[in-house]
C-alpha cells in the first residue's frame, strides 16, 4: 500500500508541474506586465529544476513522495530570487537608470541577500545527510544542489540575459 501511495503521489505531482509553471508564468506577467520577462524568468528557473532531475537520475535516486518535492521547492525558491532581482532591476530603470546601470545597482543590492539565503538554506539541508532515512538524505542533498543551481542562474545567467538587451527587455 505504501508503494502504491508513493506512485499516486508522484503521478499527481508530475501532472500538476505544467499547471504550476503556467500559473507562475501568468503571475509573473501580471507582476511585471511583460510576457518576455516572464518567459525569461521561467526559462532561467527551469534550469535548476533540470539540474536536480539530472542529478537524481545520475545518482540513481528513486522518485518517491519525498524526492518528487525537491523540484517543486527548488523551482519556488528560484522564482523568488528571480522576482526580487527583476523587480529591483525594473524599479531602477523606472528611476531613470539605463539598463546597464540598473543591472549594476541590482547586483550590488540583491547579490548579498540571495547568496546569504542560499548558503544558509543549503547548509541546513546538508544536515539532512546525517539522517538514517535515505529519502530524507536524498531530499536534503538534492535540494541543496538545486538551490546552488538557482543561485548560479539568478546571479549568472539572468544578469547576462538582461544585460544583453538591457534597454528593451523590461519594457
């Protein structure tokens, strides 16, 4: 019965992943009033989720009711970092800064908080490695890796993408 419940939970999570992405995308369009920015954010945030799924497969970690949640949590935290970053970047532009200056200011203001929260959360999740229950170990280590991936995309790929078209992407 436990294995069947696991299968039902995993199937349900997989079915709702697309709906979740669509709703998050819609929320981002409403927040920023920009479909291109929402699509950039969704793409950037899908990368850490892909990293987690790839690591999970590479390490042979079974997909179960606990490990299936890793991708959803990584996606949620990645979206949070992206919202903070893009919203600040757009506000800096609204104050009259050009795209590059807005990007520099956003990195100066948002980099430290994003890095600190990621290091704290990943460190806490690494403590799960000492659990005697393998799904909890897998959850902690995979999510820590996902959060580091989210950090790299939020502070590496996102600024690079916004910077290549700094004047036009957000308008």
